[in-house]
C-alpha cells in the first residue's frame, strides 16, 4: 500500500492510496468512520459541528467559538 494523500473534508478524514489488500481497505474504512466520532484536537469522543466549516470536536472544544469559526 502506498499512501498518496490524507485530508479532512466536512470533518471526516479521506485517505487516498494505491494497492493494499482487503485488510488494508477495511482498516482505512474503520479509520475514516472513527474520524467522524473523534475530536480532531484531543482525541476524545466527538461529533460534527459547524455549518460552513465542519469539524469533528468534543463538547469542550465545540464550546470554544474560536475553534469552530476557523
């Protein structure tokens, strides 16, 4: 497996890669799903917040308006 790019869009990680077997594809799918539930700042349980700029944040970080307005 060769990773070409990893980026965040609408609060979810997107992985772009070449090669890999079914196990690798499954691991990428799980990581992508977990990124929708994991705070991008501290790793705690999170949820998607925002309208124009969507991020996945925990309760503590989502209540910090300077983070959600980026």
